[in-house]
C-alpha cells in the first residue's frame, strides 16, 4: 500500500501535517497505536487532560470567587478524582470526534497498531489481529514523548507515579512531593495545592522556570506560598522508598528527608521512539530518544521528517502544529512563512504567558530597554473577576519604543498575550497601545495602562496631552550648572559695580 506521506503519530503535529498534505491532494496515511487513541498524548494524557483538570479544579473549588466574596464564600468540600475526571471524559470524547471527522473529510487513512521501520521507505504496522506494510515517498515521525522513568524509582501508580498516571489516582491525597519543578511538575503541583493538598516541590536547579521573566516567577512563587507550598531548590533526589506507615520518603543529596503520602516524579521526558526500529531507516536517536533535524524538520535521511515533542524544545502543542505544516510544505515544495514570535503559555494557577525577550536577555545583549507595567487590580475588569495577583509587563526599546517582549501572569494571561504578539510581529511600538481604544472593561486595557506607565518611566511626554519638549531636549546637568554659574557671576559684578565707594 503506497502513500505520498506516511505519518507516525496522531498528536497535534501529525494531525496538522496530515490535513495540510491532504489539502495539497496527496495520499496520506496516519499510524496510531490504537485507533481509539487518536489525538496522541496531547489529547489523552498530556495537554488537554491537564488543562481540563485545571479548569475543573478552579470551578469545583470556587477559586475565582474566593477573592470576590472572601469570608462569605465557602468552597466545595469533598472533591473527588471522579468529579475531576467527569469533565475530562466529555472534552476528550468531543475533541476526538472532531479529529476523526477531519480525517474522514480529507480522505486520510488511519491504521491502528505499532509502527516499525522495515526500510527507509517502508513501515510495518502491527496490531493484535493483523500486520500491514505501508510504503511512502515521504515519512513524518511525530511519535511524541513519554515520561522518563528511571529504574531506581519505585513506580507503583498509586503512591509513586508519573504525569501520565496522575489522572488515574483513586483519591486526592493529603500530601504530595513533586520531584521536578519544570512546566509539567509545576502545573500539577499548583493544581493539587489549590485542592488543599500539602505540596513540596523538589528541584535540582537553583531557580524555577529559568526561561521565564524572573519577576513573573517571583510573583508566582509568592502566590504558591500563600497556598502553603514548600520549595526545595538546588536539591537532588538520591532515593525514594516506601515506609511501613504507608508514606513515601524522598532522600535528598544534602541528607535532608521529605515525607509525604504520595510522590509525583516529573523529571524530564524522552522521545517515544524505542519501538520504531530507527536504524532500519538510517536514523539514530540521542540518549533521550529524540531526533535531530533541520529548521525545515528534515532528518539526516532527506525524505524522512521529524516534528513535535520528539525533536525537543520547545515541545508545545502550538509549535508542533506549525512544525507539521512546515515539514509538509518543504517535502512537497510549497512555500512556508514561519512565525517569528512564538508565545509560551504555562497553565499554572494563575496562568503565565510570554512572547519575545526577557529582561535578562536584553541586558545580556546590551539593549537599552525600559519597562511598562499594569497590575490587574488597577484594571476594572481585574476588580470584577477578583484577580489581585495579575500583572502585564511590556519591555520596549528606550529610543525607538519598539515592543521587544511581553510577560504576563494572571487570569486569561494565555489569551491576552496574543495582542502583544500581533504588535511585535509587525515591529510595532508601545504607541500603538497608547493610541488604540480597547473594549471596556476588559483585561486588554492592561496594554494601554502598561504603555503609558512605560512612557512615564522613560520620561517621554505624550503629545496627546502636552506640546512641551521631550526629555531628549531637556538641558543636561552640566549645561544647567554652567548657566547657573554665569547668572551668579553677572549678579556679583552688578553688585560690585553698584556698591558705594568708602574712603579711608
């Protein structure tokens, strides 16, 4: 069975690649381990489940209403894992139906089973009942990743588990140790802390989320501590063991000991490529099962492409979709204009989102920048929803006013970040926000407030309010001193000339 394109994996990268190729009139086949698992890790154990669980937690705990009603609000008690899973089942079912309908409408063939390379152009698909060999002019690997599971960690799925097993828990524990302060670990840590679980985060690095703006991270940590979360930074785990009292002990390299009812081990992920028999195709993954590729996602074997989490950073569903489209366009000789400004979103509580440069990067590049900030509690909409943590931060060039970075923490941060992304994409300045009218009351108004704040910090007068010269034309200190000395000298001479002559 011959196809123009064979895609291994039906996650976001595989989905969009398949549809893009089908729109070009190509014959496409998608291989997924189980046809009932179409959507990949993103839909069944990763992005969609974790974000759906987060939304369910916010709803069931009344988190958004706590600040509004304060002592009058009493959160729901006795929240169960079954209650959290109820919304997930509905979302997963509906989203999978959408993907299946898209595949059917575009004439994309779906094969259920384990994919294994036979040669550089042939892939064998094996299921419990059959085996099929497919041949493709081009092959795209979008097999995704899976949690790293070191042999010395005593995983049991109940007390010691990875991020894929979180949603299978039969109850909400009283305490939890999260080993690994990366994006996935941090998101789950805050979710359980919001449920009232006593959470301790153990992270080997001295800082959390180093790729984020540290002022934003500090604000998030402050909120985490209000949820009674604890952090053990710069600590490495040497052992995890069960006790006879039904708890789990985590031994640290510094000889500290942390005890809790459960442990979520979330230290990295590895490419899901073990069963692909990559050497038969002329490929060799790295030590973490990932594949290297060009900027067009072409591997060392020209007709084989790799996209999504299996190629490593940034490992986002949004970027994976674009990688799939880009690979298809390159394979079939179609133009593709990549997005230069990639937004990042962390679905912590509250959300964090960013696009562009951080202060650390701009400082390292010796770029003269200034900052404009808007706090959500200053915004009418922020008062309405009760968000007292949120903040929008604009980084812009001090001289040209070009927008260089946008960083946000708070409710809807992952939504409003796209306004800044759009302005950055056409090289806009913060004056765009000063001169634009936003709906009121909305969180988008933060951009206007932050832009005016930035102008004030940079000593730039707004022409809409004054015609005075800008600070760039204000005399320097040296010029002011020279003028003052000149005036004093003139006054002294006049005083001497007018003084009466006294004879002796």
